[in-house]
């Protein structure tokens, strides 16, 4: 098996990014650390890919940022969160005269193939990953190869070595539940997307913390995970709405899923907000086009993109910077999908 940059980092007792910077002869790395890394490379017989390792030193030639979307056949292209984040990235890159290019595919292997091709040819200076997921091979590859990247979302591992831009989704989930509680609701449910996506898991955890704080029972049947918008994955939503102890209010992790919930309510003859109050997330165009319009938590998607672009460019041009963590504020937009009991 070929020796990787991660193997060198483990033997030298440093991070993969330190190995990568040593290969670039980065002045921010001390002579002692460089010598330790080079001894480990010699022991393991590691030969760096100098085309890839010189990415950050050739900004005058390429000045290109790769924007990585999650694996998806279709949904990612229809989710306004990604579009708004890309808008923020593009606007900032334009100001700093950087090019950005979108990378996606129907599988992790397809995305990794593009990343390998771009790095080997020196076509990219760094990457912005528009999502954060547990056990994601794309993020693992970027880290293990010592490539420069920024996450939009919380790092699930290697947090001290990862630059990330996020919302306080735990607090946002708590505030959504508190908002409904203050309207008099006591049977509050949560419908989230794939729990491997850290934003949804954190919003759910915040919702559960709020229930504990208010002394409300945590009913397992009140927490639903929808991994796709297929009929089978949405069936638990209908079951929840048909249950004898139907919730009076539901927190939904995304406006797209909230639209699915509204459609299910309509098909079952339930009125919003008379029978069900809804709080969703992202404050997208969908939240304003539905009837009734959705109360939604605005996570400032465009600002997330702007901050991500700012950080990736700062780290390209100043390789000695420590990994940065930035929290972008959120706020609730009250509309017509909620009422007091």
C-alpha cells in the first residue's frame, strides 16, 4: 500500500497540513519541525506530489477556489441554501479576483476523481465544502492529503485543524422550540434531514434540550428523519399527522421539507396554523411563496458563503494562519404558519 501524507504525519507527530506545508518549504514551519517531518518521509520512503503540494504557492497563476457540493442526483441543485452560499462565495471571490468552480457528482468517487485531477494539475488553490457530514470520504481525503479547505458547517473530527464557518444550530433548535412553547404548544415534534448532516443533528439536539428544560416528554415518534423526498421516506410524516396524539407544532430542519409537510397537511385535511404550527429553517424563497407563508429561521446563507471565501483566501495568502472557526448569527422571521393555543 502506498505511503500517504497521513502516515508521515502520524510518524512525525504532526498534522497532515504541517507535512503539506513542509513539502512547500513554508517559512511558518520551524526548522526543527521540518527536519522531523523530513526524517519521517525518509523512513517511510514518502515522495510528495510536488504539483499538488505547490498549490498555495502559485496563486498568481491559478487563483481558483473549488466549491464542493454534496453528492446528489438532483436535490442539491434545487436547495436555495447552496445557491445563496455560492452567491456569497462568488461575490467575495470577484472582489479579490479569484475564480471559483463548482464540483459535484452522483458519488463520492466521482467527486474525488475531480479533486485529484485538479490538485495534480495545480488548477486549484483551495476548496470550500458546502456541507459537513459524519464519516465523509471527501472531507477525509482533503484532510489526509493536507489540502487547504474550509467547511461550511461544524467539523465532525480534527476540529482544531479545520477551518469552518457555521451557525449555532444547537441554539437555533432550542430557540425554535422555545418560540413554539411560548405560544402555548406542548406537543412539539421535529422533522429533520439526514442526521449524518451535522446541522440537522444539532438542531434536533437543541430541540431536545429545550424539551428537557421545559419538562416536556421526549417522544421517539415525534422525531422523524427524512433522507430524501421520495414517497417512502416521507411516509413517516403522514403517520405522524394521523396519530391520535398528533403534535400541535412541528420544527422542520429545512424549508423544502416544510413544503412537504404542508402538502401532507393539505392532503389530510389539516389546517395550518389552526391544526399544526410550523417553524422551518433557511428563510428561502419557498418560505415566502407557500400559503400560509412559513415562519422560518434565517441562517444567513449568503453570509456563510462570504465568510468561507474570506477565510480560504486569507489562508491561501497567509499560510501561517491558525485554523479559524466563525459563527454566523441567525434570527427568526415570523410569518403566518404559527399561532397561539
